[in-house]
C-alpha cells in the first residue's frame, strides 16, 4: 500500500500484484508517484508522476470526471491554505493588520479638516507624538496582561485599580466603541452624498430624507448582519482587503491633490490662521486648533480591543506585541499624515468636516473604486468596534460574553446597532464625534488608564523599569490628562457656540 494518499484516493486500496514487488513496488513507495488504480476509475496509469500526463508520455484516457471534481476541491483547499499561510491567525501579519484595522476607519476622513484646524505643521507633529505614546501605552497593557494573566480591559482595571475603576473603564470602552460606530454610519452617509450629488439620480435620493433612507438600506444589508456573530475572527481577511483599499484611496487623494488644488494652494501658505481663513496655514489659532489633537487621537485608538488581539497571538509576549504594535502604528502614521497633508493642500479652508463630499466619484472612476473599498472597510470596522462595545457592556454588568444565550446576544447586538444608526443619521458633523470621543475616551483608554495600570501593577520603580520606561509612563499620564481636559472643553465649546 502506498504510504502517501492522493487527492483522488484519500484512503488508497492495495493495488500491487506479486509480480510488481520489484521496480513498480519501489515506484509506489515514492511520494511523488500516484498509486495505481483500476482503469475504470479514470486514475493515472501505474507509475505516472503527479502533474504529468502519464507514464512515458502517455495521454490520459477520458472518463476522469471524478478527477476534475477532486482537482477543483483540491484547488480550493490549496487557495485557502495559501491565504492562511500569508495571514496566519495569531502571527505577525494578523496582529499588525488587526491593530491597524481597529485604528483605520472613519477617522481618516476627518484628518484634512483636523489639519485645517490645527495647521499643516501640527498635522505632522500631533500624529508623531500620538504614535510614540500609543506604542508605550500598548506596552504597558501587554506587560500587565503577561504579569497578571488578565483577559479583558475591565478585568485589568478591577484587579489593579478597584471595582469603581473597572466600571469607569467599561463605560469609557463602550462609549469609545459606540462613538466609532456612529462615525462609521455618518461616513457611509457622506459616501452616498458624494456619489449622488453629481449624478442624474432622482432629486429625492439627493435630499436629506433620501440619503437617510439609503443609509438605512446599507446598514440593514451590509452592517447589521456582521454584528450578529459572536466571533469576528473571519473578518480579518476582509479587514485586510479594506486596509489595502484605504492605501489605494490615499494614493488617489495624492494624485487628485497634485493635479487640482495643490499647485494653487501651495502659493498661499501663511504662518498662522483659523479654519475659515483663506489659504494654507502652518499653525492653527483659536478654539478649533485645540480640537485637532482629539481628532488625531481618535484615529489611533486601538487600546480598547488590544487585550483581545494580544490573547489571539499564537506566541504572546510583551516584546513581540510591542514590536507588532510599532509596525501597526507606523502604518497608520504614513496613511494618516499623507491623507491629512494632501487633502488639506487640495481643498484648503473649504474642508471643515469629512473630506468625502469634496470629491466627484461619478466623474472620476478611480475615486469611485476607492469609495467602494472604503465602504467595505467601514463595514468590517463597524463589526469589530460593535464587538468591543457589546463585550464592554457584558463585562460591566458581570456577564460572560461567551455564555450569554443566543436570543439575548442577538437582542443586545440589534438594539446597540439600531441606536448607532439613529445617532449617525441625525449628527451632522463627523468631526464632532471624533473630537469628543477622541478627547474623552482616547485620553483615558489610550493614555491615563494604561499609565495607571503600569504604575499600580507592581515593581514600578526607576531601578526596575529603567529611566526610559519610567519617564515615558509619566509622560503618557500627563498627555492623557492634558488631552482629556483641553480636548473635551474645546469640543463642547465648539458645539455650544456653533463653531
């Protein structure tokens, strides 16, 4: 009997004859050689090497229909195996793309407006600072997960800071994920506006009511079904495709800027100015300039689901997770800075909210492709953040997400998703959501809590952790306090005054 089964014979039967125990018997022991089979089964002739027509150049005989079916099935398994090899679960690529997928989403759409508020130079400095402190915060979280064997953000807060801190962390995690999902709904509505405004679609679809109806349809058909499953591991492939589309859209934004507004706007650069001032300013002035850090912080938020990503690694360790986090943050930094820089230079002071309505996807098919890919990414990110929001609620009320009965799970998922839809349909400006959620939740979840976890996790002394980690942790805490206070006040003031 051959030692190695083939696709056509998963459990091959003995085919040797006594007279074949010499040369042909040795061929049968060769793993490169298909086993002999009965002629009526349509198998390869005896001694045929896999991938060749037959022994000594013989042609295959007809009647191998089963062979073709097995070949298709084998090809499907080979494709799935190749994809799994490229993006293995729990490996470096999977971890980097998971963290990047949590960050990259609707936040990218408000970055040109944030550059208009904070200034062109600060649109580079803010992300650079946030990248450095984000890597430090992810290191702090991973260090405590490894030291205390924790499984959730709320559990870490409960063990290290007490029950009240656990409830506060859970509510902030829910608010952060909920706000992100609202922003995704607003972004889908903006994409539909950009697609329809220059088309020959009926006037009703171009109206506010028609836009809300179309957004409802996209949510019902594409977004709601993705939040029902308990596990979202299968979304890592579609998330990867969505991130690739985001980089494609970044390239389209660069090309559009270089061929349209950039050559003219680059001649109107000023040292400082407000969002409504003509031209490009390097530094922002006024209350709007204080809102910009919150928008950039929102674009880098991934700490709320970082413990789940760490737990999904096949070989979790603090060093490996910190390195992967640095890769993910670097990827986001390149994407964000490029989008903010060229988007702002393209439209100048005209961009005050989402950048999507500024383009004409109907007249420019390349942009239309980017919009479609961005919708795919938004749907995947919506499901990922809704998963974190739902688990945050379960942990706050003391329920295990894995043991909740199916009907309760579906009810919570549908109700939460419906609330995000209603909020997304009636909140007019996407940067209002980004500024508030980024300042409040980002300041605590990404900076303040991780720093406190590190300080109260035990052994936090200058001699044990070293001067670099010691200083970076305190800088992380101070940055979170400053961002939370100034960002929240600026956002509330802007909403109250209508600026």
